[in-house]
């Protein structure tokens, strides 16, 4: 079949809207009519060159939609089911899934190539194979994906809102609750209040943190953080450092979480400096893999037992936590509608990313044509 999609063709090139040929579902695969796609900063790494994939590739890794067709062997979903896509596929049987770390599933090995584990591609044009970012390609009106990439959700939930739990919400919320391990009474510092950082604020609130300090240079984002439960908000790490020292009587923060668009050595050093003894820095942001961005004092790391750790999908379990977070939303205990700053048509994808760069959005969402 034919489908319209937003495609990344190379570094420093905007997304192009084009019509592609799409394969139907094969063994263990499903065809999804995408309803919504989140505009996450990670897709900008495709065009900025910080996360070089195999070009050409259909963008979009935060998606929700309706199952239209299933291939042989599919047992998880059926046509008509409402689903949220997980940008980390999870097989349930590899070493990582079996040990409760399905965010590290081995099926994620080819998500940047957009090539399925069997070597196939689902999008094509004029004899050229087009990848599917994170094996999803949610910037297409329709996508063929693995059943291991979909999570069935309650069909009364709005897909335009549920899309957010495919990436930004669990990646931020889970970073606070699971990865960083914040507890009641802790002091948390969150660097970058975008689609992930704002949900780390929500996670810190649910964990019972006493002080939740948001750092962002954009006034709108600082104000939003305060509305979502942050207790303090600052424009710079320097301002926050002095305030955290005062509010903790010199002990410093228990956890720091980094969600800036592209982290550098200074951001990580600032986060390392703002935590106290036994504190943890959780790094969820992505930078050019060729650049070494973590440079801290080894003596301080050892003598103060500080920790710096990566956070992928917030150390969440896609099959469990996507449903869990939507249930919290359904019960009025998690804010999702308030996260969406602006909605766009697929043809406006580049405008959406211009707004993201300008700091206008907490989360922009593409709504596909019906």
C-alpha cells in the first residue's frame, strides 16, 4: 500500500514529506493506522547529526494508533485494538527481558538503522529501502511494526493523549522513580524542562521528594515546572547550586536528572557538583557518540560514593508501565493533557521542531489525518 511519511534524508536537512510503499504485516507483525506522533527532541538528532542513523529513514518514535491488520503468529493484539508503541521493542525472553530490564531488550540493536532483526525494511520508494526509526516510523500515516513494539491500551483513552506514554512520560517519570531512586524527603534537581524533564517533575512529586528544583533558561518552562509540582525553578545551574546548598543545609541534592536537548561536559559536571554524598546523576539526554562528555573527579566519585548512570526509557518496563501510567492518568493522578502545548499536521513537522528549538513547546504532537 501507499502511505505518506516524513523522512530524514541526511544531516542538516529538514524532514521531507513523501509517499512511500509500505509492506503489509509478516510473521509476528502488525499494521497500524497511526493517530498521533510526539515531537521528541531525539528525532532532531537525526537531522543534527548527533545520532547518525542509516539514511533515508522515516522519523517518529512516539506513536499511538489502531491495529488494522495482523500477520501470522500475532497473539498480543487483534484488528481494532488501540495501541501505544514502545520505542524499545521487548521480546520477553532475552537475558534483559527475563531479568526485568526489558528497556534493554536485545531487539533494540537495530532501532537506529530502522532495519528489522530479520534484515527487512518496511518502507520503500523507487527501489530504495527506507528505515523505520526505532522500528516504528510514527511520522507515517501507517506503519508495519513488530508485535513486540505495541502495547494494547484501554480503548476509551484518547489516543492523541495516550501517545505521550510511548516515550516522554515513562522516560522522565521512570528516571525519577526507578532509575534515580528518589524517595520521600529527598531533594531532586532536574536539568531541562521539556517532554521528559516535566515528567521527571511528576515522578519526583509521586516519589515524595521534599525539594524539586527545576533548571531551564526558558521562563515559560520554569513556570510550567512549578505548575506541575516543582518547588523551585532557576535559569542556571549556578543559581540552583547556591539555593540547593542553602535549602539542604550544605548536604546538597540526593539526585540530579539531565534532560537537556544535547548534553555537554559542563551540564554533567554541574549535575555531579549539585549532588551530595551518596547522590546519583541520571543521564537521559543523548549527545554525539564520538564526543566524551563525562569528565568528573575520580576521587570525589569514590570518596563521596557518587553515581553517574545512564537512563534509557527511565528504566521502565514498556509492557507494564505504559498501561500503569495511563491508569494513573485515567484516575486523575498523572497530568497528560496539560503536557501538550501545540498540535500539528504531518506537513507541519518542521514547524513543530522549529517551535521546539525556540523553547515554545513542552510537547508538540502530530495528529494524522483521519
